[in-house]
C-alpha cells in the first residue's frame, strides 16, 4: 500500500490530539502539514519533532487555513482531516467542498480512534457552543464530588498558545503555576477558577501523557473531570457525559459541529441560563434534546450573577468586558456583563469599537457581530497591551468585568471596576446531586 499524505485542518487543539492518537506512529500515513484557524499566531510555527515522534524528525509545519487548496496541490495531498470545533455545518462543508474540488478526500474523525481510556472514573463536561456555561457546570460538579471527600483532578481541553514542546504536560495547583507557565488571559480564565476551589488542573498538548500524569497526581486522584473546550467531544472515554445547552442560541444544538455530536453523546443535558432566556427558546431547546437524545436526563439551571460593587454600575456609563472566545467564534451577543448592566441600572452601555486599537481593532474586523461588548482578548502580550489601551481610550465612568478572572490582576485598568461572577444553580429536580449519586456510589464501592 502507498502511504497516504494528510493535511490536518485545525486550531491548535483537536488537531494535535487526532495526530497524537491516530497518526503519530502510523506508517500508513504521512502528515505533511497542519493548518490553523480561529486562534491568532499559530500559523508559521511547527509541531515540534519532540512531540511528533520518530516518523517526523523535522517536525510538521503549520500553515494558515487560507493556504489549504494550494497545499493540497503542491504537496499532492490525498486526504484532509477536519479537526476543530464550534463551526456551522455550512462552514464545515464549505471547507469540504474546497478540499474535494482540489482533489483530496475530506474526513471527520469520530471518537473510536481518538478517545483514550483512563484507569480512573471520568466525568466529561461539554457543550453545544462556546459560552454555554461549561466551566461553571464543571465547577459545580467538582463541588459535589469534593463534598463527598473525593479527590478531583480536572483536565482542560487544550489551549497551547505558547511553546508547544514546553507545554506537553502542564500542572496547575497554585496561582504561581499560572505565572510559571506564562499563561495567556484565555488560559487563566479556565485554570484559575479550579485552583481557587482547591482542585488541581492539567492541560497541555499530549493528552495521553497528561492523563497518565493526572492519574498519578501527588495530591491523589479519585475522579478525572474533563473540562471541555468550544463544543468538542471529549478526548477521554467518559463514564458520565454531561452536555450544556444554551436557550439564548436555540437551534444551534442541531446546526454546529461537533456540538450535536456532544449532545447525542450526553447522559445528562443541562439547559443553562433559563433565568434570562425567553420561554419559547427554552422549549425549543428542550424539544431538540428530546428529538436527538430522548434518554438524556435533563437538568434546568440558572446562571446566577453576583456583583462585588453594584454602586459602580448604577446610573453610570459603563464599558462591558466579556470572555473573548465566547464573543468571537462563540458568537454570543449577550453575556453576564450585559445582564448585570441592565439588572443593576447602568445609565448607558458604551460602544468601544471606535476606540479599539491594534489587535483589538483587528478582532472587531474579523468578528463584526460582537457589537457593543469588549472581548477580553489576551492570546499574547501585544493583545493584552491593546486591551488595556482600548479600555483607557473608551470614554466611560466605570468598567464591568464579566470574565472568569479579575482582569485587574493581569492588565492595567485606570477606571473603577465592578466584577461579575456567575455560577450554576439547578432549578427543581433532578439536580446535580441526583445525577452524580449513582456515580459516587460506584466509586466508593
């Protein structure tokens, strides 16, 4: 048999995992390139030889996805493997059309060849879109497990934006670890809330090595808690799969890849944000769950807000800052910051777009649907500087920070700030205690 030449179409996450689990040591394939989308400054680098294995002593180059059709022809590519998440079906098949028209096969990998089996019980949390509330759901699950004296190790979907070789396996047990690993804002937003609640979290690039390290964590490990990213399905085979859906985006659970896969895999579906969503939208989501996964247990939940300084909001002209990826490829138009601004009586929400500088201005150009929100983009030092300067230039009385971390700790903000925090609150029955009861009994027995 001839060796098939492959391009893996990705965004520095699922693509690397698919390579590591299926292609890395497989002589039947030659992965000639990765392509990159969604995340800035990934293209132009290499997947390093130290991670790529003996078949790739020079590593593997990473190109912009815009170069895909040229790569197929120049490198005589046989097959392209689509390997990133939170994309419309139309966008996925648009890429597929380009690949097929250039002469190559187009592939979507399932979990059979990519899910790893743990020696520990695994709970996986996913969602049908970015920004549904996976992280707050994961934190709620951790609280229940820890209340039963179980040692929880969280593993986060990859966010390898720096030195890939150095990020092979990362362990975060303290705020100092965030500094040691030079974390971006996006990474801190995901890791810090776990650390604050007392559980260790792992992340990185090689998820087989990460899993084995987590299973043998020096603090002990009773349960692996997979904290999913975007709307991807888990890298580890779950014993319990929990998927969060969002009634602010009804219908997206059946029209985005691979969110519908994640919903179909769910043992439990959490309808979050019902406190701020329209009844008809909640029912539309509920009906779609019933349509594709009638066996799933459904939990109704609210995303409850708390504000440390409501007086900074009331009657003020406010700038609202939300989580970056939720606003960009997550396409959210309303988040916790907007809800807080309205609930606590802001006089006006200031539009920051005309004051954006540098990479922030570029973000608005790439994602024009963001609207009057400021995305907390911080994939690198320059973006963080541009974020700080944009805040400074925006004429407002105060700033609402609705990100999972306090931005004042990592960037300079020269205006009064109110911080919004949000958590999952189940409404009625069944609740998280109910769905975890059998799982916990299985561990203790």
